[in-house]
C-alpha cells in the first residue's frame, strides 16, 4: 500500500489542508515529507517528497513560489504544500493554482495555525504504517464491512454526534462500532491508536479514482 497526495488531507488532524491545484496528479505517491528552508531545494530532494514551503526563514515572492512549482516538477517531487497566514505567505495567487494545474503537480494550502510537527508526524506515521501493512495484509473483509463507519469518520473529522447523524444511528452505536473495529488489531495497547491505524488502512486500500478527461487536459 502507498500513501498518495490525495490521502494527506484525509489523515486524522489534517483536514485543514486544502488542495488548490494540480488535481490531475493527486495519485502521486508520497515517499516522505520535506521542509524547504532554502530558496532552492533541488539539491536536497531525491524525488517523491511532499515539499513544505513556509516562508519563515526566507521571503517568498509570488515569482519564487512559481519557481518552487517548476523546480518541484523538474525534481519529481510528489507535490507541494504552501503555508499561508498573515505573518509570511499571505495567500496563494490564483495564477499559482492555475500553474499547478498546467504542470500537473499537486499544490496544497496549509494554514500556519496547523502545527508543522503534527503534520509531518501524521504523514511520516502514515508512510511507515503503509509499508508495514503491505507486509502483513489486514482482514480486508472486516475493513470493507466497516467502510461506512470509516467514511463517516473522515467526513465528520471524528465528531461522533455528526457521524451518528450521517449513519442514521445513535451515538452509542457509533462508539461501540468504533471500539469493536479497533479491537480487531490486538498489537496496539491504545484503542484510539488501533482505530486510527484501521482508518489509515481504509484510506490506503481505497481504489484509485480514475482521472477524468477534463483533468487530463488541465
């Protein structure tokens, strides 16, 4: 199994990350997160990285942000995440989003209020867990039978009341189903960690969505 760009905003706690361009290439696999601190990062990546551009240590003009996209495409990175907020990169120009479409490289926007340590930890754990799961196949039938529960968790960002409404059941039913599903993984001591592992497996095992003809031409 492989973590893809399109999976990143669906990881627990990363719902604030938004795709802004390059949707035709969101099936790109993510090998590892990389925080770009220099103006150029081509000498520091090997390909397949999800590159984060903050603007904290270096001013990023619209021209330099565009250069980052060109450089990322040239280096074969998985995609770019640009952090926006009042302090550094204020907002992403629409022209930058269109350029990401033209280059077919995923461009994400992340608010500065989302701590980078949480983002990189979530992505790194997901990559490592995906490699582990690939070596030990899971109970796919049980996972498929809980797809509605896992999809509801993603859509509702773990809010059990909202999940109950979406699933047309009582909140206690949601909690019990989550606990029962988590208990199918005996190797983790923490039930919440077990459920998140299964949630990740659900994301990674989802069929790759086909690229539409419109996406192919963007």
